[in-house]
């Protein structure tokens, strides 16, 4: 499955700590951290978010500790 993630500045300011947006299966998941075990590529966009990391994974899981594991 294809995925991409980026730093989410508005959510980070709201909760007072760094937050990441992880997008896959047309859903945006807000997580505290990402453990990524697959190759990724940076992509520059013309609109916000200007820089995202993209890749392809066999599985993505989000634990109760709000850490996404991408394999």
C-alpha cells in the first residue's frame, strides 16, 4: 500500500509536542512517531505540505502509544 507522511505544524502547536500526519488508504492518522522499515523518497510539492516522505509498505500498524510502524 502506498503511504506518505509529513510534519503537522497546526496539530503540533495545538497539543504542544511534535505531531506527524500519516496518510494511507485515504485516511489521515495523527501520530507521535514513525518507525519506518521500508525505503522512502522525499517529494517537494507546490502546496502545503511542501515536503512529504512517500513509500510503499506491506503493513502499517499504529500502537496505543501512537507510534506508527511501517513495514
